[in-house]
C-alpha cells in the first residue's frame, strides 16, 4: 500500500514538472518576440516643415522604411517646402500618411524633376494633404492596394501616375485642378476605381488611361460619380478597358470622353455644354455608349469615326449643334444606333459619311436642318467610300432626309 502511494506521488510530481517546463518554454518564446506589440503601434509625428532634419517628412520616411510593422505618419505642420527629392514611401506592412485637419500643403516648386511622393510599398494610404506646383507627378504609384482620399493636387504635371505594375488602386473624394493630367493609368490595374472626385481646369485631361496596344488580360477601371469641369478632355481612354458611369461633364474643351481602341463602356453620364464634342469614339471596337444625357454641345453629341461594332443606344441629346455622326466605319462590322432621342439640334440630327450603320428606332425632333444627312466620301487617295445606312422604324418628325450622292435602305416606317 505504501509503495502504491509513493508511485502516485512520484507520478504527480512528474506531471507537475512537465507542466512547469512547458510553461517555461511558452514564456521564453513570448519574451523573445516583444516587437509584435510594437508592430501595431508605430506612429511618427512630422513637426518640422523644413526639407531635412529631425521631425521632417524626410526623416519620417526613413523611419517608415526601417520599421518592422505598419506605420502612420501624422503631418502636424501647415506647409512643407521641399527642396530635394524625398525617399520612397515604402513599408512591407502598410503606411498611412495623414494631414492635419486644417490642411497640410506639400509645396514642390523647388523640385527639378521626379515625383513628390514615390509609393512603392503595398497597402499605402494618403489622406488629407495638398500637393502643388510639381514639375513631374505629385504621386507615383507602383505597387498594390494604394488609396488616396480627401486630398487636393493642384498645378502639377500629373496628379496621380499609376504605373503598369500597380493594381487595386482607389482614388476617391479628391480634387484635381490646374494640372496637365489629373490621374493617369499606364495599364488597367486589377480592381482599380476612381470615384467621387472633382476634376477642374486640367489642361490635357482629367483622367487619362492609354496604352499602345490592348491586353486581353486587362481588367476594367471603374470611373464613377466624378465631376469634370472645363478640362481639355474629361476622360481619354485608349486600349485600356474603362467603365464610366454616373459622371458629370461640364464645358470640357475638346470632348467630355474620347475613346480609342477596345474596351470602353460609357453609361449613364451627364454631359452639359462644351465648345466641341460630347463623346468621340475613334478607331474603336465594341464600344458601348448607353443611356447618357448630352445637352448644349457646340458640335456633335456623339461622333463615331473609323470604328466597328460600336453600340450607341438610349441616349438623350438636346439643344446641341448636331446629334450623332458616323464617319468611315467598317461596313462588315457595322455600328448601331438604336432608341436614341435627339431634340432640336441647331443643324443635322444624324450625319452619315462613308459609313453604313444600322439606325433603328431613333427619334429626331425639330431639327433645324436635316433629320438625317447621308453622303459618300472621296478620300485623298483610293476609291470613293459609299454610305448605305440601314433604317428601321425611326421617327424623323417633320425634318427631311438628305441623301446626297449616297443610298439609303429604309423600311416604310421611317419618315
């Protein structure tokens, strides 16, 4: 009996010692990793508006680059006057760069070239800052998961330059004004969005998304709920797929939207005024121009030129110079205009020159010249290009159809 008791006591002691050993190892492991708590709490204050030295933005960027966890840079001075290029904004765990509530300005007029902020680390967010007077790009993005919000970029060559290797870019609730280009994409970038921004007086374009050739793997850039006012062009898209929805364009100088190449859908936008065109579709394939309202344009509401398989449908055009135009299209892959309403154009409602589009269920009401004008085109070299649009159930009101030397295939319902 005593032997059994001693065995039980020995077994209990062994279990207790094993538990102590396990707890000790766990404690040593936790003590050897104290930086994990610090990784969640790195906060850097910018309190010096100079170009270099303690408390400057430059010093903060060096600290961020060496940090082992996510960081936040709080800019607590009203103006930072940059004299030389800053280091890259990079940290593998993510960075937030936040301006103070009353506004923080980065003045880059002394810089010779290069971006003001070079974002090369993933998961970087910039909020509440103003960048102005930059000879190059205000922000260069060449990474994933970048976000710019609540900021102003003014008087720069390019506001945000999104490089080809970037992706998941979000630009929202910002102001781009008096730049040459507000936002420029070198490629589509996976899951990229430009939303709820204001673009004004940008010389070439508010948003520019152009590449030399299309890429079958490109994904759509979503452009929605933005306001473009008196830019050279609101949106220029070439060989990069874009979906532009619910944007407002006011008095853009060359065009509200200019499309080249493949992959554009322009839907549900409002275009008001402008010295030239509303939407230009040029050398494009498969573009969709759907359910837009265009008012008060000096020239054409929609111009489709040198394009194929373009669908222009359910658009409303009123009080402009001209309505729709189809010029030198591809007769084997015709463009189509269906269910559009054109009210009181100052000149022609629909012009067709060297093209053979399908025109179906369109209405041209109170045209001051011709509801439909069709003519052949004689290029400088080569044979004459004949126009032979197919008309189906259109309503041209009391205005006449002018056929020039071209032919028209029409059903009896067209009048």
